[in-house]
C-alpha cells in the first residue's frame, strides 16, 4: 500500500511548531518513530517537542540520548501541547492509548496528523497517513523522509532501525519483505549499527529480569489442545524481585516457542491493578486484533494488546476465554479435509 505523502508535506512546509506523541508505555517503534520524525522536521528548520503520556522505559532510553521525549505532567507542561500548530501522533490511532495527551488534543486547535500501521483505529479527527501492511511505523517515517528529500542522520537512523527491528521480531515476522531489508540497509548506510542496537535492546538485562522471566516461563500453561499458550505476572512479583514492567518486553513471544501453538498471551498486572494483556497469533484466521478490541484495545491481526480492569484473576480468565473463542472461530474457518 503506497501512501500519498504530498498532503503531509504541504502541512509540514506550511507550519513551524510541531508536537509529536505516541501511545502509553512507548515501545521502540513508538519512540524510534518519534525521534526519527523529530530529526527530520528539525533538519527542515522546524521547532519540535515530543510529549507522551508515559515516561520512556529505561531499556529504550538509548534511542533518545538528549531526552527529548518527555512525560506530560512532569517534564512537559500542557501548554506545550496546546500551543502547537501541528500535533503528529505516531504508532497509534487510539484515544485510549493517547491517555492524558489525548485529552489535551481534544482541547487544542492544532491540526492533527496520524502516521500509523495498526489496523485498529479511532476517529481522531486527523489527516491520516496509514499503511496497515507496513512492518512498522518506523518504516513509514523512512518513506516520509524520502518523499521530503531529507537524508536521515545517524541518531535518527539508529532510532528508526530499532523501531523496525523490534516490530519485526528482528526481521523474522511475516510482514518482513525485500523492501524491509532495503530500508534496513539504507539505515545502516546512514549510521545505524545493528550490533550496538541489539546489544542495547537484548543484552542489558538485570538479574531481576532473568528471575522474573524464569517465573513466567515456569508457570506457562497450554489450552485448546495445545494450540494456546499463556503466562502471567502479578505486580507483587515486580516488587519482590526488583524488576520493572519493561523487563517483560517480548516475553509473550516465548509462549509461541511451544510446538503446536497457534496463539498466545501474557497478562501482566500493573501498579494501578489494571492488567495489560498482549496477544499473539501465528494464523491470519486467528485475528488477535479482534480479540483485543473486545477490551477496547487493538493492534494487528497477529499482534495486539489491551488493558483490562482488575481483579487480576478475573482479567486473566476473560483474556483466556476471549482467546479460546478466537481459536474456535479460527478452527471453524479452516477448510475441512476430505476423507
């Protein structure tokens, strides 16, 4: 799916003050896209702020060495959002995922823009530049830079490479194409170092993280005749072990390593006792975006998420029931073998 970038190029050239935001608990695609886009806009002489509802997780802070991304209500004031001429939202199209920043957006007179690759979507009243077939929002930012005629510098290249690498499971997911690898190669030419990025993302774990991962793996369960695997983590375990929520990044994918699994989820209790659930699927027929949307979440057919209210055991059971229903639907849609 090719995006016509010309309307956005016109918006960029016609305005000076930009605010960039992404979803709560930003991941590498969210932050990497923000940093990459900020550097592109700054190269054009624009004034850029990055304001998110959540603080940047420690494991991806290396993508933002100047700490440009700031949390609303702590390092960033509401006036920064309200005074922007253009508010660009990356890697989400959800009011819920924008949280407190979204509330300010509703009050602001700024022109709204969305750059995203997720299927699930709210009407943000924005000019949308979406490609739901794209491997990552970071890849869309690279294509925007090309349309603008801007060469990406090293810091932005690092952020955008991390965005794409993480959202593709380090280039192993089905969305990866020849175009993905060409973009990755271009970012390496611009200064991204895959070795350094991988080391920062995956080889900086603490002993607390290893112990938390061990517990989650030890309590993994299977259901649906082995087609569903899932695990859970309660908040008191973070406290007991000295781990942090970012230590669970990508842990849900461990469940898909069990032979025969078609789907997976991990339920993680938050400090406020809400439960963040990440859903994964191996099959197009098992649409986990539709599963997540039952809980006002969303994402892609093969990777999605939602936040459920507590209590914890109830939230886990609701997630389990929803995934069992999803697997049942997937089974019914498969052609029956003749015999």
